[in-house]
């Protein structure tokens, strides 16, 4: 009995050692490149620093006060909001419509699904370049198509009112497939007998959509709302390639501003302030989702 | 971004069968559905087709009004220009290294951590799980500047280490593999343990072969993320020969000026083509990974 316990201990110790060895690289990297910079990133927002000089100057909450009272940053907040709301509403509404169609027993729907999903795996930089070619007001495809119906092309590149719609269109084009596929998974997980029951009750297809499909889809809708918001707030490569935040800052979002303040103007304090605010915003969104999900799990 | 494995239940439930109930109405409905889906497919496909066509057009053909859809001839001229004006061989080498090494390390880290969390004993190991899970809540923006400063202090600017190491850990991968390992029946593990198989043998000969779908899906997703990654490679490299393809493409565009779209489209095809072929070959696994709902790249 004694010896059995001893071999048990030895096994346990071997387990401990192996556990440590297996987990160490991943955990160490997460500590070094996620948790450590998280703390330092927030810490830096209380300083004024130019990324190079050895001295960090403590400024307390000045960065926050300046950022939140500056009218330029209000404009950028507005841009961030327009971009996020525009891309999220665009992806969600088009995505739901297409997913509903793809859920019908149609021939070739798998092929359609694959095609719609394709842009999602392509580099945002490449897609940005392709859309610049299409949007080019002088020799682009879109200008030619508009000319066919007698419309002049907007000056997408230089008109502050048209640059944002341009980026939103290109972004929705790239990411729509993700939303379609997740909505489709949600639709396919709705039990068929619910529709059967609704049909027995004499519900038409519209009423089934309203009273069965949409309510059953609400967890997926919330999930997509959150993930789409998170990724659109963090959009960078397409904005960088297509407009660099211009013209006249019309497409500059908080995330793009962070990059500029940090790595173009070397205002590390300001950039860290923006980063901290973004972090809190994204964290709140994620936690909100986790909470609602928990409630849903308790339900069922 | 976040960990929502349970939000979307797996597919394979019966689909709606309106067609059988109302064949007449459905045929009109189906026609409409096909029409809308056809338009959607066109809107997605035309820009990509336009890119490929553009990569074969001469400058004159691109400047022609009204537009010409097809190039007069299909030749490699624009590709040669692009390759001459920007070092695409280096871009390819760098992107391949970053994708295979970076993606590979993510897979290894995810598998090992998940194995330890599920099959090995350790005091308070749930703390390790929460530490990994917590990393999912930390968005890349807040870590950007400190990581840049840290990597610069290590002397890793413009090196492969700087490109690869900071993103070699994976929280989402750990989470995905853990979810899958938890579904492997205990009896299988115990039977192998009875036969005297050690943990390494168990992982290599039992667990991994039983995890092929998750392994394939996560490897593909990790590869696509690494290939397309933009901001970090933009910051951490500064010499042209260390750039990856997406950054190299923006360089090509800046050297070609505003009108030489043919060469720029050729460069774009060079960036897009490998991932496109890869995706069409493996799309089933990638789409099913997204459909299982746990991943948002």
C-alpha cells in the first residue's frame, strides 16, 4: 500500500513536470506579449513620451483630459461610430438575407456559400488595392458602370463625404461572407419540428420567419453583432491602403489615429490613451456578450 | 477575438422544406432566390475577375474609354514589371517563413497547452486556463506600442524573430483544442494508459489522430491570419527585403504611381493567388471552423 502511494506520488510529480513543460512556452509568451504590454500600455497613457528619449514625463490624467476635450478627437470618434455602425448594419442585414436564401433547398448553394466567403480569407491590403482600382473616378470600373446609366462618378478619393462610404463598401464586401456563414450555421441548428409545429398551427412563411426563425436566431445575432463590432473598430489595413485616414481625416478612426499618434507623430502618451480607451470599450463589449450568453445558458 | 464556442450549435439539423409543400409558389420563389444569389455572387466575383483581367492589360488598355473588359492578349509583362520593381522573391520567402513558422508554433503551443490542461494533473490548473482565456480579452491595440518598444530593445526590429515570436502564443488555439480534447472518451485514454503508453505517445499516436478536423481547421486559419497580417509586420520591419507580401504590395503601389494599374494588379494577384488556391482546396475545413463559431480572426 505504501509503495503504491509512492508510485502514485511519482506519477503525480511526473505529471506536474510534464504539465509545466507543455504549458510554459505558451504561457510565457502570453505573459511577455499580452499581459506585460497590457499593463505597460495603460501605464504609458499617464506619461508624455516620444518613443525615443530616455525620459518619460509623468502627466497624470492630462492625456485623457486633452483627448476627451479636443474637437479633433470628437470628429474621429464620430468617424469610428459611422464606420462601425455602417459596416455592422451592412454586414448583418445583407448577411441575414443571404443566409436565409442559402438555407432554402436550392441546388448549388454550397458553391454560392464558398464564393461569398472567399474575400474573407484574402488580405485586406490586397482587397483595398483592388477596390481603389475599381473606385478610380477616371478609369475605374465603377465610374464606367455609372456612366452607362448617365451618372457621374463621385470623387471617392478626394471628397470627404464619399471617402467613408467607399471604405465601408469595400470592408463589407470583404467581411460579408463571415456573417453569412455564421447566420447559416445558426439557421441550420434550428430544430425542424419547430417549423412543423408552426405549420400545423397554420403559420405562413412570413409568420414562421417572424415567430420561429428570428427569435431562435437571436443568440447568433448577438454573437455576430459583438464580433462584427469588435473587428470593425479594429479595422486597419484597408483604411491604411485606401485612404490613410484622409481626405481631411474623413476616414480616420480611433484605431488609425492610434497608429498615427504612436508611429508617425511619436506622441506615445496620446496613442496609449487612445489604446486604453479602445481596450476598455472592446472589453466592455466582450463582457456584455459573455453575460448575455450566460443568461441564455441558464435559460436552457 | 472572443471565446464563444457554444453560441452556434453544430449544423446538420433538417433544413426547411417549403419546396415540397408549395411547389408552385416555390418555383417563383426559387427563381427570385436564384436571382438575388446570382447578383450577390456577381458582386463578390467581379472585383476578383477584374483584378485578374487588369493584371494582363497594357497601360493603354486600362486608360481606354469606354472600358474594355478583356485584354487584347494574355502575357506576363505586368508580372515581370511588378517583380522587377519590387523584390517579390523576398516577399514570398518572408511570407512563407512567417506563415509556416508562426502558424506552426501556434499549433504546437495550442496542442501542448490544451493537452496539459485536459490530461495532466497539476495543482490549481484552472488558474492556467483562466490566464489563457483572459488573453482573449486583450485587444491587439493596447499591446502594440509596448511590444514594439520591447522588441526594439531586444534588437529584433527587422528580424524574423521580431516578426514571428510575439504572436507565437495562442489563446484561441488552446481554447479550440481543449474543447475538442474534452470530447475524447475517457475509456480511450485509459485503455492506452493500461497498455503502458506514456503521455507523449498518447498525444502523438492517440489524441492527435483523433483530432484531425480541429487540427486541420486551426492550422488553416492560423496560416491565413499569418499570411494576411498587416500592422505588426509593417511596424517591426523597415528594410524592403524583410517585408511580407501585403506590405510589399503597398510598396509596389507607391512606386508604380497613380496610373500603372496593370503592374499593381499583377502584384495584387501575386499576393492573393496562394491564399485563394489554398482556400479553394481546403474551404470545407475553414468554413466549418468558422461555422463552429469559436473563431473570429
